[in-house]
C-alpha cells in the first residue's frame, strides 16, 4: 500500500517509510492512498476475537505484506501485554444506553498507550531490520510524552527527546516522564506553551541539519500514521461488544489534535456502522467553532483542567479536510496557506459533509467539575476531566437515544487530582475523594526526576539535542 501527502506534492511512501517519515516534505500529512474496507459479514465474523486478534485483522491490510504476518502478530502481542486489564479496552455502563470505553489501562494511564506501545515495538522491529538508528522528537501537552517515553525507553535504536511546556503539565504527567531514567531518554521543559513546543518540533523536522550525520528525526505525535492506525482498532472492538456491526453505535470523543476521533472516522470509512461522531472540546474550541459556525480561527490558548486538550490548532484536522475537499492536495495547500494568516473558512459543501458525520460541543472548566460530581453521585463512577467533557457532549448532542453511545475515556482520573479535588468540594456529602494511583505507580512522587529547562529558542533546543547525541 502507498501513502500520499494531503498537500499532493511529496513522494508517495511505503508503509515502513511512512512510519519513519513524520510530516511530508510539502508540509502535509500522510494518509493511505486507498483505505481497506470490510463487509458487514466480515466484521460480524470477528465477534468474540481478542483485542490482539482483532488488531491484527484491522492493521494487516495497511501493511500489505511489508511485514510478515508472524512478525506483525508478535509486535501486537508485545504492545498490549503491558495493559493491566484482560479486555485491554473494557466497557463500563454509565447510563441507560451510555457506555464509557476505558482506554486508560496501559502503562501511563492514558489512551495514548494504545498507539505508542504499538509504535515503539513497530519502530524497534523496522530499525533492527534496517540496521538504522533514529532520534524521536516530540511535543507534549501532557500524556503523549510519557506514553512515547514508555514506548521507546527500551528501544536500542532510538534516542528520544520530549518537549513539554514548563509548569503547564500536571505533576503526575511531568513525573511520569521525568522519572524514567534511561540513557536514551531526554526531557526538555520549554519556557513556552504547547504550541511553542509543537512549532519547535515542526521547525526541527523541516531542517534536520543540526543532527549528527546518519541520524534522522521520527515523529511520535499523532501526525505519525501508525498511531492513527492503531487507534482504529478500539472502535471496532467496542462496537462488536455492543452488537455491531448489526446495529450502529455512536461515539463521543474528547478531542485535542483530532487524532483519536479521526481514527473513528476511518473506522466508519472502512465499513463500521457509526451513527454519530461527537467532537468534545474544552474552552480551546477551534474544532467546535469550525463545525458549529464555520469559524476556524486561531485564538489565544486557555489553560484548562483538561490540559491534554489545550491546543490552538488541531493538526490532524488537515487529514479530514483532505477528504472533504475531494482529496485535492492543491486545495489543501491553498487552505493551509490561508490559515497561516490565522483563520480560514470551509466551503459550503465541505462544511455540509463534515456535519453529516460530526457533531461538536464545548464544555468549560466549571461545567466539567459539575459533571464529574454529578456522574459520581449517580453511579459512583469517577471520570477524569477529559472524559467528563466527552460524556457531557454525548448527553447534549445525542441525536438518537436508541443508538448506544460510547464515550471514550481517555485518561485515568488519578492523573488529574486537581480537577477531582474540585469536584469533591462541589459535592461535600458524597464519598468522592482523590483517586489512588494504581500500585505500579504508587511511589511516583518519591522517584528521582531528570529534565532540562530550556528557553523558547530553536537554537538553544537544537544545540542541546546535538550535544546529547554528540558523545
Ligand atoms: C491526547 C489526549 C486527548 C486528545 O486526543 P487527540 O487525539 O489529540 O484529539 C484527550 N484526552 C487525553 C487524556 C489525552 O491524553
């Protein structure tokens, strides 16, 4: 299978090349030339498969023989053996026709483990085969960093540099990254916000001349195709668990960079009957404004209680735009250069098509706290603040109450104790209290931390990286 750029002006790549590539040379994102698609009968025949078996069936057509089936099975099996729950992605009922899909059973307690445990093992396999070493560089607003570090810490052919905005990730999130003490792991606390971190990474990918000879950068943020691909699996898995594909289900997805929900869109394109995909945002609401009032403009960044969704621009949205504009790369180039000035608007037909599949909703911090508290008092189930936004969106935007609604639970509540504490204050008579970290992390606050604070300056960051690699 070939992969092509959303801006239409970069060479097509093979699967292994696209895993290593990151951004395309024309600034676009890679997508498969054609999506595999599955008939209803075929999907129905997968009912009862384990998560790993299902993952193999869904991922294998994208790889198209470039990796032997046996090797792919092994990569998948290694990726998901670090999850603490046998179901890998368990469903919990929280309302009459409402479920929460717990995607936080992996090593760092956020859904990003689904993609990054897989990507780490996949990269390890590809690099060993090619006898190649790479540098992973990524930006994180919280959960990506720790999941990427956990995914790569044992990879022999990878050095990993993760930039996080200094003082703008939760203490649990920071410690999950900075307490991994390994020779190939480097944490950079950038004096800026998440978008500054992301711009730094983008600029470094454009011009990699600061690296020692023979090294190249690999992206592990959600622009990496393999991450999106791995996330398609849990849409199929949860639908099958609730009677799909013989009936449709809907999903509500807490959204930042549009990676997670884009995987749901792909599942639908591949044949899974999905009724509604709901984009749930916090007050950093560019996607909600875009879908609801065709206002896709950059606004200043708000720090919220759901920091993993604190973004000004959703990079993966470009992948959807590519489809909405008939896969015409020159249209995307035009749109994106328009957007560089700060805003763009979609054509009537693009907006119409987007609204066929997607609904959108925004929730501010105060209502997020309220929702955590009310769901707890009705069910004794504790939501993290990101998931809470998804549940609120599901309840507000549900079009058909007879269709099962699945809310993706993107993080464990113990990752965000500040929000939970506020929710506990909101309902003083309930038993709601700070959730405990799972036992493998109970000493997180006593572990030694290692990170370097660097100013928001590209040369400072790049010379730090070169120095670490130079020895
Ligand atoms: C990353 C993240 C999100 C947003 O996911 P995207 O793929 O960027 O849309 C939501 N919730 C949590 C907890 C996350 O870590």
